[in-house]
């Protein structure tokens, strides 16, 4: 199954359906960012601490990785960075293009798979913003390796991703706010559930095909790629689990 193609179509539709992760920033937010008043998120609610960003973003080469939707890219561009927004969904990229035209920003957009950044030269970015999205790929290790390759030394990668605990529960029950433990981690919508369940509870609900990666792949995977993990926080994941545990994670990683 070409899950990347299916996820492209689902995220294209999410834009038509005004899913929260496809809603671009307003002109007011862009204007305020130009005046120094801004925030971005990598996870559902908490804003990224200011000390996770380079002191000065003007003139910095910033890659917003799997970050279409007109959110992080326009804010980075308003701060004077040279921004490239990379995403699998053209409709998501169109949101960045729309904001750029509307608010007079320069934003380059590239459509592709986050596991393959071969269109970018080694050491061509200073900062990578990688919001919650690696649940849509079957293997996160190539992303950490590619991010490391395209960053300059001293460059920073900030990422948001899911605690795999989100994926141990039965989908049908979790949709009804019931927590029934069922799955092993790593989880895959392609192999952990039946084709019927995939059709009914994932694709049929307009959900993109998802994968629950181990914390080893999420954290040690970054370290193995060469990064030093220099920051960490947790946030609400936006599911029924929020009453028990914050299931979203953000990390700051530095290429020394
Ligand atoms: C939850 S949204 C995150 C973007 C959003 N700007 C935000 O504020 O968090 C997930 C994004 O990942 C993108 N995506 C999914 N699979 C991808 C892949 N294989 N390569 C690149 N982007 C992908 C989707 O198209 C979607 O725009």
C-alpha cells in the first residue's frame, strides 16, 4: 500500500475541511511577529521556549520540515529568516504560499517525503522546525539522519512527536473515550490492525495512516544521527489520555 500517497490525499482534504493543523496564521499574527511578538508550536498547545531558537533569525536558512499549513513558516519568514517549507501535501504548502502573497513574505515551498531530503545540499540550513508529523511515516531514523546532514554545524533541530503510549490502545474503544490496551510498540496502522479496521477506523474517519514509534527511535535515533539532545518538554496530546499523561513530546537537538 502506498501510504504516503494516501496520506497526501488525506492531508489535501484536511485543508478543505479546515482541520486545525491546516489553519494558517492571520495577517495580524504576521504583523505582530515583525514587531517581535510571536510564538510557534511543535505539539498541540505549548509554545516553544524562546531559548530553543537562535538569538537572531534574520538571514538564517530555516527548513520547516513536514510543516505546511501556513503556521511556522510565515512566522519564521516574518522574523527575517530565509524559509523553505517542505511537506507531502501540496494543499498544505498552498496555505504557506497564500500567506506569503497576502503578507508580502518570501517563502520557498517544496513537496516531498520527509524521509528523503536529497534535493537539499549538505549543511544548507541553520535551523529546522519539525512539528508533530513523524507519526505519518513508517521509519523515523532517515529523518534524523537527513536533518543532521542538511544542517550546518551549530545548527538546531526542534521536533514534536507522540509518546508511543498513544498507540497501545484499541482504536475503536479510544474513539469512544475508553482505554483498552491492545497493541505492541512499534505500532503500524498497516500491520497492527486488520484491513477492515484500517478502512473503518482510520481511512474511513478521514485519519491519515499512522505509526507509533519507539522512544528509542525518537530519542536515541536523534543521538545516533549525531545530535546532542539539549531540550525536552511534554504537552497534552489532544486525546482522552490527557487526563492521565501528557503524551506529546518536544525535543531540541544540536549538531555540534
Ligand atoms: C499535524 S501537521 C503539522 C503541520 C503544521 N504546520 C503544524 O502546525 O503542526 C502534519 C503534516 O505532516 C505532513 N506529512 C505527512 N506525511 C509526510 C511525509 N511523508 N513527508 C512530509 N510531510 C508529511 C502533512 O501533509 C501535514 O502537513
